């Protein structure tokens, strides 16, 4: 037997023994393992494993030389020197601390390379070197020693994958003012120098549980009056009105509680699952087919309100429940709970500081109970006005008669409006104008040709119906003339506001190229994350970006936009790169090409506050 064959057989035996006794990474079933790390099968596999005969694999500590350094008073720099022929997986790098007086933000990774293998799909990897910044939130004070546990895993190009390595290190941070964890995990100061709103919610999540629940409840109560939550009012009101003359105050309130609980439980569960899986929570419910299906449900309910058909339980079941129910044609508790669950997708179009804080805590710390409790409290806050509507509906709704029939049809018109609002996210703008014309013209028809009531209030309704009819005609005409704005449907009369010249980017590579070009030209950068289904994004576009003081503040700034509507692999890579939970989120870069993560904007911000934030962010030191 030649020396060559002996060498191969010895390597094969050693590999088999190591796999049996030490569970080498070649046998480990991790998503990041290389195809060459699959268990050996026969002599051909052994021979294939030594395709670089004569080469010795480096120990992990030499293949991936690691150290951690302080990057100021509120940042840690993690460094890897990666030997030639080896690479690290981004998804396998984890950072944690046992400190109870400091909190880590989301690590800031540079763009890597993507490797695709036949077993484990697309993975982002790094060759040669890797520098990762980790923001640290702590109270103001002097020097501070931060304990860290850093886990990483890599492979050799020749076909060997190492087991995960965990290193325990301590980094001494200089004294400073401290920082708080912001929306992307970075230290986040508000425009006035204090902690940002999402940072305060993140701190609230880790504090007293009663203060946490109260704070998130109040946040939800404020969120209830935003455009993406208000459509739930006509939904619930229509359900209650569908009960007809037999709807009492008690039953109306019980239906409202059922609806709100259905919405809150679904919203909470979706948030926990989305954050735990690392997915953007908004995109979970914003697929076109989901919105189209839900819009069809609203149209069906509206037609029922108009009397085209009656939605009711089978007669046999109604008879059995007659003693506890008044055999109403609508408003059964099971159906109301389902409608509440479906309505959760309406709420997901809003992203705000409280939501971002809760999702970050779930995704970064794994505290699902606390994060879920915060989401549930916020959901109940959003539903509180609905409970008030339910409690009063029995008194505010007219008694049996012509008025009751008219009110039911009026809520049918509102449901057509909700359906149009949902479909407007997924159809072209001109088509959206035609969708909005449907409820407007239906209201006009209802008031002028269906209203059979003699009352002093009828004339006010006639005027409202006339206005709705004229608006519906203007919408239809605007769509034919190329209009796109429901508030100014006729293009010739529309206010032509100066819009900001955003440059679209698709990938992390696009972003880095644009930032490098702006830095060379001594310009700052604004990066706006947006989506067609994002209600707050449209508010920013209409009311904030068109404001003169905002445009003045951004006059010498390179404007970039990442449209994450599709939620494809490139979109998810961008969101993951920044640690962003969803749009609208806006990031600023200084002329040095470094992000000013302390000044990120999450959710809708009014023009004056945004202009002040932009000026301070672009002037701030790195």
C-alpha cells in the first residue's frame, strides 16, 4: 500500500472517529452547514473529503481571529480576521450580555456576499475580514465594563464546517452620557437630545409590568385615532346595526368586546410570530390576495345591508338558540370574532414607536411573554373607542322603522368605503379613483332615491347626498383624465406640490454605492423605507415631504428610497441590514458616509418636527 493510500485511509478513519466521538460539524444539522459537511457515505465520500490532499484545516481560533474593542462610550466594535479560504455566516453571529445595567442594540453588519447551496439555500457570508458595530444603551456615568458573549460559526471553502464558537469577553466603555436603544438597535436620541419615543417604550418593556401595560395601553389609545385604525369604526357599527331593532345596549357592548378581543388576540399572535421569526410584521397581512379577499367580504356585507340578501344562521340552529338570542340576522358572536380577527390586518398598516419597541424586544431578547403582553395592551387601547361605540350603539341607533333601515344602508356605504380603501393599496392610482367613486355615488343614490322619511333633518341629508354625488362624478372624471389624487381628482385643478426627487435602491449594494458617491460629493444621505400598503408612508409623502421647511432642510442631501412593497429577498435583506421592523422608517447618513442611527425616524412625523430632526441628524458628529 502506497503512502498516498495510507494517508487517505487514515484521514477517513480519523474523520469517522471524530464524527462519532465529538459530533463534528460535518454531522451537525445546522441551517448554515455546507453541503460538503453532510455525513459520509462510503469510500467515495471519504476520497471526496480530501480533495485538497496534503492541506491541513486551521483550528477555528486561527481561521477566525476575533477581538472586541470599545467604540466610544456607547458602542462595541467586534472584529474578525478571516483566513484565506474560510468564511463566516452572518446568520450565525449572535451577541448577548449578562449585564442588567446595559442593553445591546441590533448589530450593524456590512454587506456580505451571498452563497447558495443545494441544501440550505441562500446565505450571506463574509471573507477576509468583518467589522460589526453593536450599540450599547446604559445610564450616564463613568467607565463601565461590559461582559459579552459572542457566538459565531464559519466554514472552509475546501469542505469543512466548524461547530459554533462562543467567546466570552469584557469590554471597558469610556464614561459618557449614555444612550438608549433606538428603532434599529442603535443609540437613539430624540431631536432634542433626549431618548426617542421608541427608546422610552423599549425601556418601559423591561421595567415594572404594570407601568408597561399602562404605557402601551395609552399608546394604543392614541393610535386608535390614526387613519389605519379608524376604518374599524364603521365595520363594528355596521355589524351592530345589522342586528336590527332587537339590538340592545348590553348586546351591542358584548358584540363590541367580542370584536375587539378577536382583533387584539390576532394582532398580538401575529406580532409575536413575526418578530420571533424575524419577518416584517406588516407584510404578513399585506399580500394582495389577502386584501382582495377581505375587501370582497366587506362588499358582501354591504350588499347584505342594502337588502339584496340576508345573512343568517340556519333555521334549525336559530331555533335552538332562541332562548339566548333574538334570532337576529346578523351580529352573531362567532362571526363578530372572525371579523375582529380579520380586522387585525387593518391595524398592521401602522408602525409606530410602541410597536417597534415591542417587536424589537421579542426578536432580540426572546421575551415573548412581556412583548406579547405589551402588544395585547396596545391592541386593547386601540379597541377602547370601539367599546364606547358598542356601549352607546343601543341608545344612539334609531328604533325600528324607516330610519333603522336607512341607517343599515348607510353603514353599507361605509363598508364599501372600507373595501375601496383596502383595494386602493394594490391597484393603480387611477383605478383607485373609480373605486372611491362607488361609495360616493351609492350614498347619493341612497339619499335621493331611497330615503322615504319626512323630517327636518332630511334636507341636510339631501345636501350631503348631492355633495357625495358631485364628488363621485369628479372622481370618475378624474380617473378618465389621468388623475391620481382622491382629494384633488381633477388634474387641472389639483395642487401641484413639489415632491422630493427620491432615487430608488433595491439592494444593500445599491445603498453602499449611493452612500459612497454622496460622501465623495460631501453630501448627507436620507434613506426612506416605504411601501404601497403603508398608510403612514402616504401621510409622510403628502404632508411632510411637501413642506417647504422640510425641503429646505434636505436641499443638499442625497435622497434614497427603498420600496419594500414586494417583501422579496432583496427587501428583507435591506430590512435585516438595518434591523428595521417595517415602514415608514427613515435613516440619515452624514457626509462621512456613516449612519446617524441616533436620529432614525419611525412612524409618521409632522413637518416641523421632521425638519428639526433632519437638520440635527445631518449636522451631528458620528
